């Protein structure tokens, strides 16, 4: 991926999760959103700056703007209390169901990696 430029956010995210061997479902969980919500955003290639910062955090990266003229880099970040909030209001029952599904997905992915 080094040296590539002019890539959409979704293309960059796909390249990084592939390189880091992370599934889209795992990225969704790490950013406190649903797999379906992240999938929809990836399909539309539409993310807020906060969502991109949360994705960068989950991938242990920074979201950076770089000045074309002098190369100055600016890290985009948000206060911790703004990050990681659920993207929808879920009942306790929905949270438990989502957690169970997430654990099943992790187990299935772990099994695939062993094979």
C-alpha cells in the first residue's frame, strides 16, 4: 500500500484490514457499530470524520491531513468521550444478542484461520 495515492476511504480501509488480517465484522465491533452499518457505509463510501477517526483508532492508526505545499501533517482526532459511542440506541436485550452474534462470528473466524 505504500506510495499509493488518490484512494477512496473504503479502498484504504479494505487494504488495511486485509493487511492486518481483520474482518469487516471485527472492525465493526471495534468501532462499536453493527456489521451491517459498516457494510452499508463501505458500500456507499460515506463516513463522517468521527467514524474515520474511530476506524483509525481501531486499526491502531491516525487519520492525517497533509499539506500538499509543505508536507505539514495534521492529525485529526476527537476527545475520548465522543468516540466509541453506540451508533444506535440498543436495548439490553439487543446488546446481548449483538454480543452473542459477535462471539459466534469470532469463533467462526478463528476456526477458518485454523483450517
